[in-house]
């Protein structure tokens, strides 16, 4: 029955269009209702002006709605903002101006985040979080604050003498909504909330309990020494660091939200280190503090998650290499030996030479496959000698095709295999580097039709090693730049933290593929290894 209804809907464009319109109308009404309810609650904290408050969650709701549901729900934002203001203070004109500012603020913030900061995945990378703070948390609220306060002042509902103070309160409230509320709403729908073990559940419970206790101590004057005389609010940072290291972004932003509620409640009660003469001044201070710790904790959580992902990728690479060894051994013991025995018994003495030649070709091909799966000569001879032999083999192949090919190897004596190993972050990456170079040489052999090929190894600056595979062939920077082999090279380079670039060998043509290795500093390496150990002990607590 359900399939029949689906087919009927698909066969009737008018019904499908009406269904989409009904769905959009429901979303718009829902967004408007949520905006209106949260806006009216937030305006109960409006002390400097009935329409301006330092706590404004609707900005975060707006940004999350546009990022998750798309730009199509903007009418719901405009409607909700208009109803909030027309039922609070002002006229149709001022309410329309404020609603326009709130809508444009959300649209600008969502567009900028989608365009420059990764969209819904904005909180996965530290650099994107900084972009989010600047674009959605600082720049976009300028639109709403300026249009809103200007509309009230032009309409006679706010004194021009108070313009600056109202504008600052408005801007900070919107910034807090973007940086505290939006991450919660964006992350909760996309992050699985599964508990992998009883140990993780107990640790999460302990984290929640600690968070509540620290929040109460910091913002409700629970210490006999008096919270106003000491920076007790900094007690919150260790708890957020704990959340970032052990549980990832979702738990971190949730902890920030809970701390924000506790801090606001305690400050309005006249407690805590941010309590001042007026409630609005107190809220401005506590919101500023919460925004700062939110930025710090979210960036830290993104960095830790990235290192955990790198550690899991490293473990996966180790497993893949072990599988490659196993497959190579099976090829040798099962396929190669069986074929040799079969062909040996089937050879006729009269055509022994031809059969032997085919057998040699078969053995060479199978051994080449085995070596690609697990290059044993890489361990016995080293990377540079193996690359030299692969390049000479490619040169011999090209000489048969084009009639002439010279091979040139240029490597300073001070650059050795050990130098190259030190430029890699992990020992397993050495084999992947070989595969990248091997793929570049294969591309030269298959596509270049070159008369001169070579490899150049150099160290242009400290802690940097560059390996260039070049030719003078038909490519103009590489006719194979976007083929499957090149894509594989780029992916492997990303896995080992290297860079791959293509360029013309000379003005006459040819292709040069440069693999650039940057040696990690001892401090960076120690941090990565330390966090990797933490990630391994955590297990699968930070699901994606």
C-alpha cells in the first residue's frame, strides 16, 4: 500500500508540489513559533531597552535552522521576529525593520558559513571554527544590531544618546546566541549519541556532576572566601578541557550550554564574579566570559578530534599493510608455485625456449604484483635505490617505445633514507611514500613518451624534503593530472601529511610531480603521540 501511494505521488506532479508546499509551510510556522517563544522569554532579561537584551538565543536558532533546513525557512524567521517585537514595543515600521535585520543577519551568517567555513561540518576543524566566530559570531550580528537600533531610534522608541549602549547590548546578545546556541542545535542532529560501554557512561555521569558542582561554586558564591574577590569562574575550564579530550564536540558544546545557564542564573541572583551594579552590565560580562570559554573549548575539541582521527587512520594503515603482506605471501605460495609446477610439466621439449620465455614473463609479472603489495626490497635496499631501479625500468620501457630515453638521478649525499624517514610522522608512512613515488613513475612510463626522465631529491629548507619525478614528454604539466592514479597519489599524500604538486618541467613541456615532506617538530610529534594514546584508551566514545 505504501509503495502504491508513493508511485501515485510520483506520477502526479501537482500532488508532489502540493506536498512540498505543505511541508515548507509547516517548517516555516514551526520556526516562527520557536523563534517567538524563545524571543519573548529572552526579552524578560531586557534591562537597557525593551527590545534589546544581552541574552538572545533566537540568533542561534536562526543560524541553525538556515544551516540545517536551508534558506527556504527565512519567512519563518521574519514572521517570528516581527511578532516578538510588535507585541513588545514599537510600531509596524520599527518591528519590520528589526525583523528585516534579524532575517538578514541569519541569511548572511548561514551563507558565509556555507561558503567559507564548511557548512554544517563547521565544527570539525579548528580553522573553520575561527571562521565561524568571525563570520557568524562577529560580522553577521552587525547587521541586526545596526538595523534594529537604528529603526528604534528613527521611530522615536529609543534615545539617540543611548544608541551606543543599546547597540553593544544587542550585538553581544546576538553573538552569544550564535556561538553558544547554534553549535548545540547543529551538532545534536548529526552526532550519534550512543554509549559504547558502562565505563564511558560512568565517566559522562561524573563529568555532568562535576560540571554542576563547579558551576554552582563559581557562579553562586558557594565558597566562603567570596566569589567576587577571586577568579573562580576559571574553575570551569578544566571541566571543559576534560569534555573536549574525552567526549568530543557534542559533549563540549552541551557542557558550555549548561554552564551558560548556570552562570546567567547565578549572575541575575546577584552572585558570582560578574555581578555588578546593574543587571545589564552583569549580563554583558557573563556573556563575554561564556563566549571566550566557548571558543577555547570548541577549538580544543576540534583539535583533539582531529588527532584521534589521525590515530585511527594510522591504525588502519597498519592493518592494510599487514593484509598486503598476507596477500603477497598467498600469491607466492599458492598462485606462483602452482603455475610453475603446471607449466613445467606441460612444456614440450620441442618448444622449450618459447615456453620458458612465457614462464619468465609470468613469473616477472606475478613478482611485480607481489612487490607492489609488499615491497620487500624496500627493507633490504632502501627507498632511494628502489626508486632508482623502478625509474631505470621505466626508462628501458620508454626506450623500446620511442627509441631513446636517458635516466638521470640527482640526490645529494646528505639526504639518505634516514633523512626521509625523519620527515615522516610515522614509520608505516614510509611504504605509502614508496607507493606515491611508484605511482608517479608508472604515470611517466605509461603516458609521457619522454626521451629524458629522472628523479631529483633536495631539501630547500630546514625540515623539508622534496622528491620530484620529472620527464620531458608530451604532457604540459601532466595530461594525467586528474586520472585515477593521480587521485590515489593525492589521497595517500594526505594520509602521510605530504603535499603533491604538478608543474611543467620546462617551457617546452613535460611534467614534474613534486612530493613535499615536512618534518614535524619534536614538540608537535610528542603532542600527537600523547593524544593518540589518549584516543586509543578512550575507544569509540567519540563517534561520528
